C-alpha cells in the first residue's frame, strides 16, 4: 500500500468510527427522546457510514495498475464510488422528506406530536461539533492526495453537520416553545432532507461529467498548451483532447515540430513536453503526444520561424 492509499484509509477509517458511533447515538436518542428529526439525522449518518465503506472498497480497486482490460488504469472506479455516495445521499434525502411531510400533514390534521426529550438535543450538539471537525480533516486529506471520492466524503460529513444544526433547531423549538410548535420537529426533518439532496447533486454532477468524458477546464487545457509549446523545437499544438481518469488526467495532442530532424531528436522533445505536463498534473498523468512534421521552408516563406 502506497502513502496515498494509507492516508485515504486512515481518514476514512476515522470517519467510519465516528459515523458508527453517531448512528447508534442518534437512533437511540431519537427513539428514546421521541424526535423524528433525530431519527432522520441518524439515517443521514448511516448513509455517511455506508459511503465510508464504499470508498474503502473501491479504493483498493482504483489503486490497481493498468492491465490488459484497463489500459488507462482503474481510476474510474474511484469516480464510480463518488457516484454511489451521491445515490445513497439522494435515496436518504427522499425517504426523510417523505416521512417528514407525512408527519407535518398529520399534525396539521390535528394529530398530536410528542414532546422531544433533552437527550436528542445533547446528541445533536455533539454531532455538529464532531462532524465539522471530521469534515475539515477529511477535505484537507482529500485535497492533499487529490481524491474526488475522499473530498465527496468530506462534504458528506459537512452535510451531516449542517443537518444536525437543523435538527437542533427543530428539537429545541418543539421542546421549549409549547405544544403548538412541536411541528418544528418534522419540519426540521424535511429541512435536513433538502440539505441532503443538495449535497447529493453537488457530489454527483462532477462525477457524472467525468464518467461522460468531459474535458478538463479551459484554463487547464490552456496551461497544457503553454507547457508543451515552452519546449524548444515545438512549434504548435492542436487536436488537444483531455479528460479525467479518477484522481489523474489523460491528455492526447499533436505537437508540430521540424520534420527534417531525426526521430531521436523529435522523441526527446515529446518526452520533455510529457515531463512538463507531469510536473504540473502529477506523474500518474496519461499522456500521448503525436509528433507532427512541419515543412521548414513553408514557415520560412511565411515569415515564421521554428524554435
């Protein structure tokens, strides 16, 4: 296991331990404390725990080297893990929204709601603090190791912290504002579901774009062009194609250079351009450079010169 995988395992296992503890505390306090908002929050934390398990499962696959069936490596498995996390979030959000809406309708129709106890209120505060700390730790590691799945998992922690804030407000209102305000508890559950669905969208959209082979941002492509053309002897770049492959990138391009030079010389220039790209985007970048000859006399007659 390399250093990158070790860091991902460490942060994900830490998150798993915290999430498992919170799932148990939230379910117990929600049932004992008679709070639908806390039970909804427990479901959210359960989806966090499941997402941790998915990251660990797919990380092992994504870290495998290239093989005959996967010429570009297994990085897309990490992207697939990100999509699955988003699907879990979406499912959890929809379930919570439906259940919360049913409770609200029942309350408006005259059904009495129980007064929540103090225990879920305490658990909500503990959840907010612990999940915000876990978010900051996880997102820092995700950016360091350049893992979209880990960063997605970090935002899952942040969404759980935000949902616990809504839970806290709903429980406190239902407890201290009187019987007519107990509807705030299921309203908080619905608010949590909206936050979950928003988080799911933000996580799934870039992962889907990657699976659909969306190109790198224009500024990255411009940077690649500049890096290649900074190599002496490369006159121009065209047919540039880019995409993400998990935490890495793939680049295909045509580099125009003097057609009268030796193959050894042209290959050396292409290798220098490849190393320049890797210096910015990482050694795992997959780069294919097609060396395209340029007619020296044509460019001399037009006033252009080859470097």
